[in-house]
C-alpha cells in the first residue's frame, strides 16, 4: 500500500440532513464518514417525520439535543454552538437540495450534497455563487467517480496512454423501476424529483463520470427520452448522442426498467492508442487494450496500479473494495480539503472530488436532455443551460 | 439432441462467386456448406485475379472446367450443364452484389448472398422483384441470426415470455479499423463498399438481428455518423436512437475503432415481464431475468433449450458451437428449402433464414441512417427508403 | 434493506496489538471496527518498533498514554483503567498469538484474534480453556466467512436446498510468493510463522469456510505439501483429498505461487438437489443450480437474498460490498455479543462469527496436513490433533 | 489468417464403426471429417441394431452396400474393395475398442479411435504393437487438445515463456450423472465401460491435456475415487495429487455429479516466469500472466496468436470456434499424415494429434488411479501400468 497521507490533524464533526431509516442513503453517508476515522457524526435532521428522525439519531448513539426535527433549526442551532459541525451532508429529495444547501452555506458550513445539485439552472448558479462567497468546500457525492480504477482511468488518459480520445460509450442500466410504479416512489414524483427522473437520479452520475474520466467536455447532445412503463410520470429510458469539445463522439444510455441489471453503470473509452473499459459492478478491475495489443486486466492494487489509484486504495489486490469505500474516499478527501483550508491559503486547484461546479454542469446536462428530446432529438448545446 | 429432421434427399451442388484466398470469407462459406453433408462445392469464380481463382479452386480439389475467371461466364456455363449448380453463393464487394445476383437469378439459380444486399434502394427493390419472378430461394447471410440462442430468444419473445417489449439495446463494436487505414482496405473504399462503411458491413447485421429477435419493426431512427480515424472516407462510428412500431425504444451503437473489442455484437431486450441479453462472442449462453426474479444463464442444449434452438443444435451443452455452425445452419436450412420447393407446392411461410426482403430493409436502414445524420440527427422514417 | 438490528446501546472501546504501519492489517481492523459506529479505537501496541508504534497511534489521533510499546504493559495498564478497553484485537505474527491472547484473556478482556489461533495443538487447547474460564467473547477473524453470500450459502444448505451434500471443492490460490523470496518475508520464517506456511496463512481460511458453509466436519484428509519456489522454507503448494463426516468427498488446493491469481479463494458445493459456487474476488454474486435446472446468479440484496445474508448487507444490490464490509460484520457481531453478555445470561448458542473452538479445529487441520504429507499422503484423522 | 497448408491432394474415404442415431458422437465425427473438405464418409457399421444402422446410413446419403451390420463384415468387405476406405473411425463402447481396432489394423486400415484406447494394459500394449506392425496412422480423439488456444499454450510452454513449470491444476467437472442413474446409462455399466467410469470417460481427456500442454510426464499419483450417487457402480468423483517428472506438483479433479457444470474441463499451469489458464467452455480465450505483470487475455486469432494456434484457426478473432472445429482439426491433421505417408518416407516425428502411445498412457493413468484409491491413496507410479 502506498496510500497517500491525507490524514487530518483532528477529527471533524458532521451533521446530516435527510437519510432517516429505513432508507439506505443515510447509513451510507454515515459509514462513509466513519470508515477512515476522520469524522464523527454528531448532529442531524434525518426526517420530516419526527419519530423517524429521533429513532435514527438514537440508533446512532447521538446526543438528544442534536437530533433536530428540521433543517432550519439545525442550521441555526449548530451555527451558535462552540462545537458546531464542520460540515453538513444533504441527502434529501432533489427539489429540496437548493434551500437546504443555501441555509448552511450562508452560515459558513462546508457542504456535502447529493446529486443532482438542483433542479433548475437558476438555483444551480445561485448555489455556486453562494459557495464561492462563503469560501467553503462544496462537494457533490458522485461517489462512483471516486473508485480507484476510475481514478486510474482518468490518470492514464490524462497521461496520454490512450492517445487522442475518439469515442466514449456510457451506460447506467438498472431495473428498480421495471415493475408497476408504487405510489410511494418519490422518483416518480415531479414535486420531489424535479422535471427529470432516471436522467436526474442516474444519468447525472454517468455524465459526471464521463467528463471526469476523459477530461473532455460535452459540447452538445441529442436525446430521446421516454416513459415506457405505464404510470411513470418521468423518464425511465433515455438514449443520447454525445459530441465532445475535442471532436470525439459518444453515447449515453440510461434506463431504470431493464430486468437483470442491478446497477449497471459503465464507461468505455477509446482513443488513437488504446481503449479502456470499466464496469461499476466489478469496480476492482478494468480492461485496458493498447492498439494492436492484447487486452490486459488492470486491478486495484495490482502491478500497474497508478499513483492516483493507490492514493484511494485501502486493502491489497484481490480483496474487493466497493461502493462504501468509494463513498468514503470522498469523505476523506473532503476532510483533507477542510483541514487544508483551515491551515493554509485557499488552494485554487481543482480538488479530486466533484464540486458545486460539477453540479452546475450536471443540471445543464439534465435540462439540455429535456430540451433536445422535446425538439425531435436535434442537437442542443450544453452551454445554453449554464447561467 | 432433438435436432429437427431437415435432411435433403440428395446432396446439392454449390458454386461460389468471390472468396478467393487469402481472405477467410470464401473458406467460411465452403465449410458452412460442407459441414452437415448437404452440399458439394463444385464450381466457382473466386477472384478477379485468375491465378488466385485457379489456386483457390485447386486447393479445394475442384474440376478445372468449373473454375471460372468471371461470374458471367460461370453463370452462362453452369446454366447449360446438366449437372448445373443448384445455388450460387455471392461473397464479393458490396457494390457488386447487384449485378452478380441479377445474372444468376435471371438464369433460375437459387442465390445465397452476403450483406448488404445492395448499396441503393433501387437495386434492392429490383433484386427482390427478380427473385420473386424467378421463384427461387434468395438467402441473405446474416449468420449471427442463426445462432441457437438467438433462435431461442426469438422464440421466447414470440411466446410472450418477456411480455410487451419496451426497449432494445444493440451494439456491434470492433477494432479492425482502429489503426491508420491501409490503402488496401476495401471497407474504406466507397467504390467497393458503397456510401456507408461500418454501418453497411456491421450495422446491417445488428439491424437484422434486432428485428429478427424482437419481431418488431424499426419505424424511425435518429443517427449520428462519424469518421473519427484520420484517413477514413466512410463512417467508422455511429450511434442511433431507435423507435419501434409497438412504441418501444432502443439504441444501436456501431463502431470499428474500439481497441479491445474483436467482434462485439450484442443484443439486450427488455419487456414488461423480463429481460434477455446475448453476446455473440459467447454465443452458447444467454442471460434471462424474469421481472423481480434472479438472472438465469440459459445454455445451448441446456435444460431450458427451446425447440427452435434445439433444431439448430449439433453437440451437447458445454461443447461450444460457434460462428461456423451458425453459418452452416443457414446452408442446411437453405438446402431444405430448395428440396422442399422441388418436391412440393411453394410455401408462403417466412423461412427461418433471412431473405431478399430482409435485405431490402437492411438497405433502407443504411440509407435512413445516412439521411438522419446529414440532417442534424432528426428522426427519419425507414419506410421512406423502401421502394 | 432489512438489516437486522444488532445495535449496541453504547460504543465499545477497542485496543489493537500489532498492525503498525506500513502493513495493511492494522488499518483493516481499525476500519472494520469504525465503519458501523459501534467501536472507538482507543489504545494499542502497534509494533515492536516504538517509533512505528507511536507514529501509527498518532496517525489515528489516539491519546499518547494509550500508545503502548509492548502488549504486556498494555494489558496491565488497560486492566487498571476505569475506561479500560472492552476488547483487544491481536494481529501479530502467528507464533505470538498464544502469549498475547493469554495475557488479555487472563485479565478478562474480550479477544479478537487473527488466524491461525496458535501453531501447536497444546496452545490451542489451552487458549480455549482460558477463554471459557474467563467467560469472555473470543472471536477469530475468518472474515471471508462473514460475506453475505457465504452466509446465504450456509443458510441454504442448512435448509436442505442442496439436498444431501456429496462433494466440496475449495481453493485458495494466490501469487504473492511466486517471485524469489525476500529476506523480510515473515511468511517464509518458521520462527514467526510456525511449522506451516501457505496452509497456516491461507489454508486455514478455506478450511474454516468449507466447514462453516456446509455444516459438515472433515473427518480425515490426505495431503501433499511442497515448497516449489527455491528458497522457500515452508509450504507454498498443497493439495488435499477431504472426507467428510456424512460421507461427502472434496478437495482443497492451496498455493501462493500462481501468477495471475490475486486472492482466489473459492468454494463449490454439490448435493443431491443442486450446486452452489462462490468466488471471494466477486463476493456479491453466487451461482446456484438446482438439479436439472438452469444456473441462477444470486446476488447480495437481490430477489432471493436470504435473511442471514440480509442481516449483514448494508447497501442495495448492484452496489458492491467487499472485504472491509465482511470484516466489519465480525466487529458488529462481536459488539452485539459483548453487549448481550453484559446485559443478560450467557448464551450457549454458537455465535455467527468464528470462535476459539474454530481456531482449535484450524490448528488440527494444519497439523494433520503436515502429518499426512510426511507419510506418503495416507489419510489422517483430524480428531487426532484436537487435544 | 495464416492457416498452414495441410491440404491433401485427394479426398480421403472414411468409414465409421458405431455412432448410430440418436446419439451425437456419430454426427460429430462425420461433421468433423466433412468440414474442411478432406474426407468423404462412405461406409459404416453404425449400430448393433440393424435398423438403426441402416437409417443412419440413409440419412447420410450412403450407398446401401456400404452400410454394414457389424464391424467384422465391414472390415472384410472394405479390405476387398478397390475403392476401400482409407481409415476407420471407432466410436463404440470402451470395452469394444480393442477388438474392432485390431480387426482394422490387421487389414492395414488407418484408425481413428475414441478414448480410452482400451480398458486393460495388456490390450493397450497389444494395439500399440499392431499399429506399429501395420505401419498405419493411429489417432486417438482427444479433441480438446486440438483447440487452438491449447496448441498455443503448449507452444508457449515449450518456448519457455512460463519458465520452469511448478504446478498444474486440472478439472473436468460435469453434471450429466448428478441425477439418479437410468438403467440405460452405459457409463454406469462396467461391461460396456470397463473398470472405471468418470475417470475413463472424462479423466483420460484431462490427463492427456495436461501432459500435452506441459510437455511433462506424470510420474506418480495419489487418488481418492468415490461413487457418491446411490446406484452408481463406477466412480463419479475423483481427486488426485499429481507429481511430475520435473518435480512439479498438481491436482486433477474429475466428477460428473456437479449441478451447474456442463463440461467444465480446464487447465491452469504455473511456472517460474508466469501462469496460463484455459477453460474449455470458453475455448477462444486464455489468460496469461507474466510474473509480477498484469493478466492478459490471449485470443484465438488475436495479436499474440502463435504459429501453432494459427495453423488450426479458421475464422477471424471474435468469431467463436468450438468443439466441432477442434475435432475437425484432428481429421485434417490425420488426412495430412495419411497423404504424407503415401507420398514419402515414414516420418518418425511425433504428430500434433494424439496417437496409440497416448492411449497407452491414458490406460495406465486409469489403472494407477484405481490402484492408489484401493490402497488408502498412497502414491503409485504410472510406469507400473505400462507394459
């Protein structure tokens, strides 16, 4: 292991908005924060339902006075405490991210927010501005992008090992909405989810991944959105043609109604010197093929593991790391960034984790998709949706 | 084995136009014809180069007087012989299919033709008309569609096991044009290849496969074509949005410049009751997932092998069959169809193998793709390219 | 998620002996303890090298007075503290487990010990006796056995879903000793490792796994041990015939010199009603085949996830869990067992995690293997090595 | 394609003993002989049941006077014909191979015989002697050894690419006897099958494969045989420790009662410079790992395809070849050997296909396995069973 030293000098304090039981997203954030020993989880407003919120906080052995019933009182109370939280995690419905993030940003808390950042371009731009004004860390939890092999792919491409990138194929294929919709499915409720469904909840992940890995920007896209399961009020199927700033082409396929696919996020990148393929459900491996050569199976911790991959690797090769470890990478990197900001001049370098600016692009991606699909799939420029 | 009886009462005589060494397509046709013992290969015009043609014929132990130097003399000579060939195989450059097929059709020979049928809609329609007039068998060698698991997929879908089909994802991803083009690459030469490159040579395969398997028709498509490798005069990358006659959606990704992909043809079909996935490079297996159920690995010859799959299965499960066996299935089915036509009334049922009518649709697919791509990827109706 | 409630009412305090940097085993134990929020890591004697020990403790933000330079002073000091550790983790060289465990057991601490328990049958029996006398929890960290799909396999077999077990095939294949040995490889040093090499360090894992999963006991075994890499002083290759108490047969293959295998632990179990196959490097999946049926891919969190698997599942299907999560399952289960012992009568039920009694069998397995191999591979009874 | 020229100058004539319908072994031999165009199948005694034999011959469009009712009359009649068969294929029950082969050898026919060669060491030695006396080709149909990637593995090992071979892991795992035995299962009938069951019918394949690929000889073995399914009269499960002439170790696991395994033949070879792994059910791929390097996926026809692999490759990479193509490789190589013997001095080089001498070793393997298992799995020398 050559895991880079990213060890804060003190343990940071985290609060969580949303994530009450029985869902899995709250425990996911908590475990990701705890795993490496850089965070204590000390406060939270876990649910709109006070009983659920309280039960969640007690399960987690939290002090009663820091189990809040709503985010506003949490933001206000924490702002007054000497041992106030360092950062807040926001894992609520899409349409609520904006107001919650704004409330904490304006009180100077660092923010860790689930995707999509917001559901309108205006709100996205506004959060970006507030974050800059507050001079805090704003991380967006595209956790898949923190997998070691993703970091390695990015590093290899940046180093030119694939040559000029020519094409990119991406998918996010799952089955969780294949059956008839239940009334409680918030992802089928525009009031909670916003104007896009699968594309907001899954598509933005793969959009971030493809720009993150390739270092390219999507200039324009052509989209065909559909709601194929009766009762679905939002998109459950999308196909996109992509055109990149360097002339590369690609596609993105996103669906939540494909029986036999649990969480099928993947990326395949092809350039003038070789190709790479990575599948999220098998995150410890990556296929790499130099042009005219044999395919190699690169492994996390294996003989060709790159520095960027090693920096986020915990256990030896052959001992699988997974989703929680990727998520924990974000928390560790955010902790390091917070400590660095406390102890030194503000760095202007782009951090390794996604930020509010990635969130702005993700919202633009969503809205461009919607626009193209409504206009017979003609190509639409992403730039038009970044205010 | 419950392989259906498809045994002709006599061995048929085959001639081949094209396929001279050193390429692999001629030997592929010959082996596919020989494998099941229903055909003798007795005549051929294997090459425009007389020496290559003669050497090929001698390798194959053929009589000297049936090794022809051009297709015209072959068609004329064979037409006069009492032991004339029953059928001709055409495995030449795309732009020559039309004239060769017409020459043999007009003399009453059955025809087995490589895809694409032609490179213009007019020629395609004309061949279909000539084939009907000659009352002969006209088979198009979409051999992948003859794999046992493809037959099973088709049968399961027709029986409603997947419910209403909602979405179809198809790929044909290869690497054979990833390196800088050589001057001898006929697939980069519009005079030999026609107006489309990868889409003509690979895309038409996957287009046939998706209609064959699902039983649906593509109504309209949106395409983005590109030539991404410097020096390529024809498309080497294409992405398509597909809309089907029953409301289903889908995509088709076709490229020949993806290092690490040898011959990556695949199809994934999802319906209201379940999903299926099949990958040509692993043709003996298919993934099947009933909705809310576990994924099952269906195998050729295995416990859930369907009658249509068993009918084209030669060896027990676990003993891999491959590309040549799929190709041989076409030859055996064509032999059976020829014998049936000799011995009974003309059947009006659609045969299990692709015909000239599938070729007409394949050409329409090519031309619609070209049209959409030239018009900012707007949707184009396939019907407009079927004369 | 239906993760069973196993939440302690207080956070427990853990100390660690061994595991100083730069190795990965110390951080692995720490992360496994922290992940679910049931433990604080508060004390340790991390290394025989005081500087390494101190640096490790500081990295982990520990109080200076609880960073010890040796296990004896740690055991004594902690025993006197009012906030003494609840349990100690022992992750040192094989030959030191006995003395360290004895020191903590005799002071009433719960113990979490790496495998193998000891390197002699006498020491193993003695520790088992001390643990019973101290009435504490003694857990052995066969972490692979805590993977959700392993739990499911065990539950399915116990429920009779595979019928009578007939055969068991197990492997632990890795490459970490394939190159010429380095002088610092403690696994090649009998003084640190004991009389067995690969079999002690890897073989005992798979031996535990096979008895754990099948519920059977190995009655006798025939072994062929070898040291195939020049310079190896201990076994690097072993093959075993296994005979089980119910008449089943099996084999175990264990090697550390197989290039291309990172951590290839697997188990395949076959009975009169079906078969199961699980591979540690792909821990979220398991193959299950009912007799005369199709193979099914069971997944962690998927439609057929069993209660025992769900109880140790954190995130939804398709979001991979891995080695650290399996390890963390042990820590969470041990925490629950400690709290239960504090708050109620001593349970006599076998806990879900491996205990000192499993350690005794593991040592017997090692010694029987050595004996059989020295005697021309004749069968040897395991019972003869349990004192 | 650089397929080596192995083209006979005339088409050879083949007769077949055994293989009548409905089994698949007769059609397999016929297709393998026909596929490359070097053989006509002109005579046969397909079944002890005259009606079955006749129906089979008619299906195959054979002349009535060459459809025989027994092998003796076939051998005698064919010996008198001017257009007599060149070679006979023997695909009958194990215990009948000896007498049939002797009858044809003594009349000067070349012989292609299924494995195992015989069921006693005496008969094996006698056939080897008769074959030498008759100066004919005697091929044994270990078809798996003729897969292109097996040829490549052998060539790479012979060239030293794996260094000194240290260990070999082999399996042949299937499920065809997992259910209760039927009365008609000839593999459960010692009169038809001989004294060994699974080991005779599958184990001999993998034994040949491991010596063929590694170029090593098994010196001694320790075996544990079992009949685990009630009603089985012969072995259905075997595990073996293997010791090679160069000091390498290995194991062989052979069973026919493992649900979920169709035809799981595999070989893994590890040496001082690297490792190789090949699985028969995915015959177009092989894993190769140089020591301390990344695993590479070698493919049939791919960039690192070796000359020996190319020589038995028909279609481009990515177009799967399978079991019939491997079988056909044997027929093509035997045809070339027959023609070479007709046209030149007798070569003393070992041919690429298995011969009667390999059959002698296979029988010794069977008998040594039986002997070791009866003697508490003590090691037994193979040499003791070669007369």
